[in-house]
C-alpha cells in the first residue's frame, strides 16, 4: 500500500515535472486540444439551441407534445352543433383533469382601419392557447382569464395589424372597430410578431368574447368557420386518452356522428424527429475532436525521440515498465484534462456572453441552459484523447529496450 | 564477500542475415563488496554489453548471472527493475542528465522510485548528496549551465544517491579533460568507499584502469585478467 501511494505520488511528480519542462510543447498541444474541446462543446450546445428553435417552431404551429386534436362530423359531413361539442369537451376536460385546453376557430372578421374596412383572419382561442402554442407577445400581454368578461373584447394582433393602426402605445388602450350590424369596439391588449409567411393583418380573440358578439358582426360569407379542439396532455397518457376521448365524443354526439382524436405535434411519430440533426451535429463534433487528437498525436510523435532517451535513463534508475507507462499516460491525460477544462470554460464564456447569446438564440423563447452533457462530453473526450495520444509514446517507452533507449 | 557472479556468461545477437554474432562468450566474474574493477578493451569488444549484463539491463544468451546467489534469469521484469534501482548506480560517458531539470531534480530522480521515508525525504537526501560532490551551490543549475566536470559530478551524485551496492561507470572520464577526469575518479572512489559500494569502470584510458585493484581486458568477447593478457603478449610483469 505504501509502495502504491509513493508510486502514484511519484508518477504525478514526474508528470508535473515533464509538463513544466516541456511547457512549450505542452502549451501547443493543449491549445489544439482546448480549441477542439471548445469546438466540440460549442457545437453540441449550438445544436441544442438549434434543436430548441426547431422544437419551438413546431410547437407554435402544432402544439407541444402531446397535443390531442378532437374533431367531429355528422353523417352529411357538416360539423355537429357547437353547443353539443362544447358540452362534451368541457365534460371531458373535467373528467380527465386537463388543465391546458383550447377551442380554436378560424374566422374572417371585418375591421375598420383608418384607410377603410379590411377582412382580417381571426383566430378564436381560449386562454391556455398561449402556453400551448408558445405565443410570444412582443408588446402588452396575453389574454387574462377575466378578459372574456370585458364589454369591449380584448384583441391580440400581429405587428402588421398593429402597424396599420399607427403603432399606438398600448398603455393608452388603443381600440379598433369590428364592423357589423352593430359595430363593436375592441381593445388591443397585445401584439405578436407576424409569422414568417404572414403578409396581412391577423388577430386573436377569446372564444367566449366572440360568442357574445357573433350576432352583431359581419362575417365573410365565403368562408366556413372551422373549429378544432386541442388539449395538451402528458405524452405517457396520450394514447389511452385518445381512445377514451373518441369513445366519449362518439357516445355523446349520437348516431351518425364520427369523432376523430389524433396527435399532430412533432413528437407524434415515434421516431426521434431530430435524429438527423443530432447525427449531423455529432458527426461535426467527432470530426473536430479527431482533428484535435491528430494534432496532439502529431506533437507527441515529434517529441517521442527525446522522451525515449529520458525514459531509458529513468528505467536505468529503477523505473518499472508499468511506472513509466503510467507516468507517460498520466502526463498526457493530466494535460488534456486541463485543456478540456479550459476548452469547456471558453465555450461557456463564448456561448453565454450576452452578445453571442442574443445573436444565436434569436426567436427562441426558452433558451436552453449550457448543456451539462456537452461539458461532460467535452471533458470525457479530452481525457480519451489524452489517453490515446499518450498511449503511443507510453507503449513505445515500455517496449523499447532500455539500452537502446539510453543510446537513442 | 561476493554478491554478484557471472558464470559462463555469453551474449549472442542475430545479424541482419540471421547469422549469429557472438559478442561475449564464457565470461566468469565475481564482484565483491567494495571491489574496484576496471575493464578495458577496444571498441566493439563487448564492454558495454558486459556492463548492461552486470546492471541487469540485458540478459545473457548463455550462462548465468547470480545476485546474492540467486539466478537473475528467474527475476520477473518488475523485480529486475526494482533490483536495478536499489542495487545498481549507472554513470554514463555522456552523463545523460535529464535536460531542463536542475541538478537537484536530476539527483532526486532515482529517489522517486524508492518508497517510504526515502521517497518523502528525497529533496533533503539529494541536497546532501550534491553537497558531498561539492555542488551544494549549484542545486538549481540546469545541465546546460554546468561544466563537463560538474555534470559528471551530478551524474555521480545521482548514481550514488540510493546507496547502491554496485556502481557501473561507462567511460566516466571519456568526455572530460585529463585533470577533470582524475578529480572525478578520485571523487567517485571516495564516495564509493564511504558507502562500501563496488565500482566497475569501463574505460579506454589505461591510467583510469590502473586505479582499480582488479583489472580485466575484453578480447574477442572473452574476459581475461589484464595482467595475464599483458604477460601473454610478452609485456612487463
């Protein structure tokens, strides 16, 4: 035991002395490894952000995993009565304790702008829709629970709509007139960014607000409003819930009506939809690391000549083969782990700096924290690279004859 | 008292064309505690091979080497390394100091392979050893800042710091001028005497060889008593 302790301490002392003496070589190799680890860690972290951005885009359009869509139609293809659907829907929400659910209806409404009346796409939703679809309100706020009770309905409009109003201060509670038999004044409470494909004004209104005003408003006769019902539930129960909801709706709506419940979120298809991205990122990361490792091995090979003679001298003074092997490996591993720590720290400093973070995380609501697995992987990769790069000189050192090594 | 013995030791290597090349043959030698041996011979006569065999750096292809009456052929590789570190101190012609390390670090190096108190006290022991060779004032000097004589004194301190029973000196004065060489040999003899170590010196220099109490000559791979060799050539007795 005593021998083991002194052998270990001795190896560390040797490794440290070696690093100190060959600091230029060590520094050069460490720079290569540190940059490689920094690149590896950064690529993984950037990959996470890219994945998060893709996830959020998917969730904005089709909801978070698992979002169940309920729709129904009667024998002649027309939708069942809204009251029957709403009743069954509300009963289901209570029965299954669903907290995030929204009816979603696309409607065309006429809006009186300063330069005339325009038909605007209106999405009628319930308050949880904002969370379910990651709606990001740039100005103002998302609908509050009591917005449905307002006499003047609350609207959240896209920035095209907002610009057409002259971008008024939301603090002044700007209003807009909804054209109808009896025009309705609505209050703008929030502004969202227009979706990339949007070129026209659009808006969102609460279902309950609209229900009170529907009779007063002019609706585009050509468009047929279409309602869907969405709920966000844990993926683990989504399969069973789908079956039950289908059964509940079919039973409640009566003969001739067919209910369909399905998932349309990005995770609905079993296979990891981000596997190609992950594979591509992993490929780049491995390539980066291999390049770093090659640099290190290259430098190790260049210095192996000098090391062999030194190792021969050490062995003439009683260093055993295992001791030499351990010391040489240790030197390489200690150096690369230090480089790995530097690389990971550099990566964190770069990616978490406000300027870089603002730049790379544009459009991402929940910027993922610096991934721990990237840091751990970076350090593990540095250790493995150190071990592999140290293996060659260590094996040479052990295999060479002491006499030849001294005369090398 | 004999602690190292060579009985019929031979060393043969294969040439490129697979024909055997006999370097040493039928070497018998007994090394006693406190012995002073010198081995002379022409270049290529097998001097260094014999030194490597004595220092357990190499194994004979015939015959046997006994250390404390135990055949070294039975030693495991690890046991050979440990025994070499404990019992043998090497001094090389080109000093072979570890470049970039100070004199103190060089002398501390063999102590890294020791255990217990010697390991933990290695700095103090190495400092004391350098004091003994008169380099107490050059502890932090690296080899490139030391003269040839000083470098060889560091090498002597390094070879003797673990108090080996056998000191193997391969042309210890080969890279030094005559005066410095004599001073180095005197120092080597003094310290070896103080620690009761046997000293085997391989040299080209008859003057250095003459300092030994037992002198041998290597001729065509055979080790012969130098006096007998001289007689057989008709030289003075």
